[in-house]
């Protein structure tokens, strides 16, 4: 389980890094893409905080300047790596109690939360690709198979 989760987070890290590099090279990043990627970074941070039992530093829809994305992204990856590394194999089925952004209480397994972080990021990167096209920009190929090649 740990190896697979690490592979997913390596893929997520790679894709986010490529997107950050592409946006840093643009003169103007489309506003919707800034909103979406800021949300990706915030959500990843919030899920890490929930798992680690810490209060989050960012709001779900807080906007970050493109130049800040790299630092937030690296910290998110470091925290996720710490969570995965410090978990025993049995811990991936551990249930995590948390409160969502609306104050509702939920419980999910650690493995489901970790998968959600990566899946959620992939979903929004797809939306960013569509926003790039709508703004005359060529999207970055970020499919998993491109990463594995």
C-alpha cells in the first residue's frame, strides 16, 4: 500500500510542478486557472492538516499568487510524505475524524483521504487544461501514462 500511495504522490508532485513551471513562464495566467490551482493547493494542505490533527493555515478558496505556489506545493508534498512514511501498513485503514469546511463531521480511512488528495488534484488540473485552451494556451500533457513513460 505504501509503495502505491508514494507512486500516486510522486505523480501528483510531478504534475503540479510542471503546471507551476508553465504558469511561472506565462506573462499572464488565466484568472480561473489561478483560482483552481490555488484551490488544489489549499485542499491538499487542509487534508494534510486534518490527518495530522492541526488547524489549516489556508481557506478552501483562498487565492495565492503564482510565485507562492512552489513553496506551498513543496510543503504539501513534504507533509504528505511524512504522513505516508510514518504510517504502518495497518494504519492506512485507520479512520480519521474531521470537520469539513461547513462544520459537518465525517470519518474516512487514511487511504481514502490520501487517494482523494491525488484524485481531487487531477480533477482540477483537467479543468485548468480546459481553461488554458479557452485562453489560447496549449495544455500540458499530464496524463498518468505520460508520467510513467
